[in-house]
């Protein structure tokens, strides 16, 4: 059976309020159908959370490149504790 987008949204709201099992019983649909809708909704929300615009991605890349360059510089110009001890001898 095909359900409308509006029905799914309302069913999910109800399941958030009273739980999956009770909502499925009240609406006369299979528990696993409602559970699948919830899983898909949560996955979509998670994917949306991690999406960036092109400008945000460029800014983040620039930040990471600066951080990487800084760490490479520090790594190149620092001495390990062992080499510091050997230098003191």
C-alpha cells in the first residue's frame, strides 16, 4: 500500500510522541513500516547535517591546509625527547 507524504509525516510525529508500537497499532499499519520510515527520516536528517555549501567546503579546506602546514612546520623544526637527550650528551 502506498501512503502519502503527509500521512507518513503525521505518523512519524505520532510515533515520536507515543512510540512506534502504539502509533502503528493506532494507525493500523505494520510496526516495521513505521520503523522503516523513521530510519529513513533519521538518515536523511543526518546526511543533511553534514552537507556543506561550496563556500563552506572551500573555507574548511583552507583551514585544514593551514593547520596541516603548521603541523608540518612544527614537526620539522622540533626535536623528539630522545634526540634532545642525545644532544645534551
